C-alpha cells in the first residue's frame, strides 16, 4: 500500500476490509495488467461492504421482492458492459463487429430481422458458444440473475466467447430487434422489456440505435425506452447509416428524432447522439465526412474510458441501492403501523383493498416524516403491484434506528472514504497543509495510532467494568451486613422478650405467695379471737 491511503483511512473497520480485499486479490493471482490496482482494491472493498452490511438488510426487509434481486459478487466485479438496443436492421450486430474487429459465423447480418436471441460477447481463449442455462451457472459471468425469467428466455440467450483484445476490457450484449405488432411480441415467450430493463440496470453503457431511414418508434421500443428511464444517465443514441443521406436532409432527420425521443423520455434535453455509419465501407455521401469521422472517434473514446471509470459507477450503484433500502424501510414501517385491525376471515383481501386506497397518502406521509424527496420514492403503480403480491403483511420491515444508523454510516462515512481514492478531486487550499501532514505518515504510524486507540478504548471499557463490579460487590456486602445486623437485633429482641416474660412470671408468683401468707395470718387471728370470745 502507498502512503496516500493513510490520508483517507482512519477507520479500523474499513482498514480491515481493505486488507482483506488485498489478500483476496493476491490469493486470486494478483491484478489484471489491464486494470489499475487502486480501482481493483476499491471494487473488492466495495463488494465486502455490500455483502457484509447492505445485503443482509435487503434480505431481512424483503427488499428484493419489491426492487429486484440482490447484486452478486460477479456483477460487482464484472467488466464494463455495453447494451445494444434498437429496432430490427438498425446495425446493432454490425456495430459490435466493427468495434471488436471479429469475423465470426455467429454474427448473422442481413437486411431483414436476423438476430432472435440475446447474445453476450465476452472474452475467452478460443471461440465458443455457451447456451443460456449453462451461462447462468458460470461464476465468472454476471448473468446468474437472468435465470428467474425461465426456460422460455434462457433458450433465447447465448454467450459468445471470442479472443478479441478489446473484450478484455469491455463486454457487449446484443439484443433481438424490437418488433412492431402484438403478434410478434406475444410470440417471444418472455417479457422483452423486463429482460431489457434488468440488463440495463447491470450494464455501464446503453446504446439506442436508430436507422436514418426509419425514424418511426414502435410501441414495444417505446416501452423499452420508458423502462430504461431510470438509467437515463447511461443512455446514448446512435444514428446509424447516416452516410446515405445528404447534409440538408440529415439535419431534418436529426431534429425529428430528437423531437420524438424528447416526447418519450419526457425531458427537454436528450442524451448524447452519435451520427455515423459504423462499418468498414466507404461513405456513400461525403458531404459530412468530417462530422461522421469525429463522432466515430468520440464513440470509441467513450468506450475506452469505460474501464477507467468502472469503480466510480460501482460506487454509485451501491450508494443508490443503499438509499433505496432506507426508503423501503420507511415505507414498510409506515404501512405496517397504519394497517387497520381486521378479523382473521378475509384479512389478506381486506388489507389489499385498504392498501390500494391509501397508498398515495402513505407516500406523502413518508416524504413528510423522513424528509425524503419525492423522486427518491419508487413508482407508485409498480410498488402497489408488488405490494399486492406480498404474502404476509405482518412481515413488513420495521424502522430500526440501529439499522438506519448503519446505513447512514455506510453512505456518509465508509463509501466516501473509498471514493476519495478514485475521485480525482484535488483538495482545497485550506486543507493542503493538513493533507501534506497526513501524507508524510506511513501505514505503521496509522496502525500504531489505531492500536493505541483500540487499547485506550479497551482500557476505558475495562476500568468501567471493574468499577461496576466493585460497586456491585459493595452493594452485596452492605446488604449482607444489614441482613446480619438485622438478624442479631431480632435475636436480642427475642431474648429480651423471653427474659421479660420470665421476670413478669416470677413477680406474679411472688405476689401470689405474699397474698397467701397475708390470708393465712388473717385466718389465724380470726380463729384466735373466736376462741377467746368463746372462752369469755
């Protein structure tokens, strides 16, 4: 470790996570030369934070039932992925072929709809195809979560392994052409926009491809774009086959496409759009050759920058997920506390009716009570749908202040410390002196200071426990003495009572004896006087 780490890590828990992550990387065979060692360390540490602290909260609060499956280790450690989405014959497969330089028989490129499968293009030593069921079981691939969509989807999912050099740093996911018409949509056998939404949440870049000759957006493509609205920061638009249109008409096509996308996304500003013809053929119309070449270079540059920024995106995903968990805990606690008291007969059905009527009010109360922003809450219709399919309403999560405090620490303390390693932001001039002072320290000084802190805290805890034990001992001793003295006093009082009783008895006996002697003398004197009188 370099001394720069010492300026940002003063937390012994995070330091332990960093050491454990570095040990795991070393045990796995060291670092990939294509990746920066700091980025690898940050991603491994972030994975430890998620698996040990955030994921248990998700499981206990039933977060995955409402917001999708939990993240896996392979998803956090995966290469950056680029998702290709577009209507049929817009050049999705041709774009992957042009970027990777792969000439493979598995790339079926034709004017009509030709790709009917989801195809993930990944790196390997030799060319091979892995079918969907086997691909979801490989621990090196981040596609285990796709198994929940069943065999109907897995039969339409493949992984193409190719030894292309660019695939060491980036993976691509090709999708079937989006169709127009309910008959084709129903014949797929799986929910296309649900699968596309899952892939969009796991990918690092989404390319929406459009044909310059076909600007109409089908209903299914519209649903897919709307499902990806939450991942709008990843979306880029590609206007393909632009060399077949002259400059004047290309401006009109560009304006019409931006207008249509603005209505679908509901925003005045649309994502970056690349204009060009992405294949190894000469331009048919060379009016805008300079513009098309520049957009080609810009697209390739963005693809090359993906691995450099992958750890920043992983941090962003974990922080966003932690905030969603906090909002989920607040919603669950609010619903749990507001459920009415009903009888056991038809309880689930009555709860469902009550929730359907009062859910908007609960959302407003949660925003007011916890100071949330309205945009932090999930879509109310989707949340209601998942809520009505929940089996036991008594299992709603509770608002545990310890759990929430741990989430706040994760968001505000632990993750920012990792982010400072790769943020690339220079410190303010007011902090330069302190930053330089921190940088001069070594890991031994930090470890020593941490050990002293731990010793001081442990000594403080030990002294407190010793004082507490002494107080308990004194209380017990005082109680015993009091009980002992109380027992002696009771014995003395009992003895005094017995002696007093005996004295009273003796005094009574003496008194009775004296009374008898008086009576006897009185009798004798009476008899003597009677004898004298008789003699007289």
